[in-house]
C-alpha cells in the first residue's frame, strides 16, 4: 500500500481545522479516520463523507495527553494509516498561564509534549513499514516568542523543532514529515479577536494547503505566503528593538 492511497488519520478532528482537513482528504478520495475526545460528536460528519464523497469514514476516541496509551491507540486502528495529521492544539490564556503553572503546563503538554509523543509512535511504525506521511500543524507563534502568547508560542516552537528533527532523521526511510504553519485562522479559538483580513485564512484554505503539501512532498509551508515575510521581519528585529515592541 502506498502512502498516498492509504487512509488518513486526523488527530484533533473535532476542531474547525481538523474537520476541514478531514473533508479535504475525503473529497480527494481518501478514507478518513476522525480522532478526538468525545468522538461521537463527529458521527454526523460520517454520513456526509459517505454521501458526498463516497469514502469510508469512522470516528475513534483519542486523548493526546494520555501518552502511555498512544501505542495501544494506534494498534487498535488495525492497519496503520498512510497519513497521520496532528491538528491537536490548545491556546489557553496567556495571562492565566503566567500566573498558574498548571495552566501553563496544560498548554505545553497539549501543543508539544502530547503531539510529539503520538508522532513518535506513528513514525516508528511507518519506518517499519517503509512508507507514510506525518503532518504536524504548528504555528507562526513558534517562530519567535512574543509577550502576547509566549507560553503557547514556546510549545509550538518546540513542536516545530521536533518535526524538523524527525524529518531529518526519517529523510532516507520513505517517511515524509511536513510542518504546516497556518497563521491566523477564522475558528472558534480566534472568535472575537480583531485580526487583519489579509492574514486571516479560512479552515478550508488550511485544509487545501495541507493536501497540496503532501501531494507536492513539501517540507515546511506557511498557508498564506505573506506569513513567511512577516515572520522573517519579526525574527530579524534586533533584541533591543524587539523588547520595546508590542507584538
């Protein structure tokens, strides 16, 4: 079975971006597995996949924080999916994370420790098989720590670095690793925020970019190319100037 024809496992499928990614792969003719906590809430989507796209789809329970159970979770799926997309994320509240170590820990575990652990489990199985694609949804917030979201950003920075190292390790194994940086996306998580429209993507736009990135065997993508320039400028600011900025 080649990776580009296998099923697609979407971790964090209950999120706006996760749902959109699942639909994009189903539209492309790929069977999909939607994984999330309380996965039964995704059952209405299953009929849509069957009727609209004519592909097999199922839901499974998944808790990214249950690291000890990750291996058993993958085993219970049966055949290892050709592609695993990790959309899991939790922004939390920066102000609370600054004052509450438990809140900060939850953000870090949800965005880095848990996602890295499940990707490691999937990677080792794909290497043994000799094929597969791992796709991690990271964030531009990880490109440079900023006062407005540095706890979340630091976790995403760790995940980005992890995916980079994993890609380097697996380069000659037949397993691809793709890092996706969406930037601002119109989701429930960003609802109410005043965000510049030129930088604001829709979930379907992210989903299409993910599918295209796998088809083109890309390594790292910014969903909207303008973010590459924006973050290049932010990363290039001298520390003395950056400390006085309000980003």
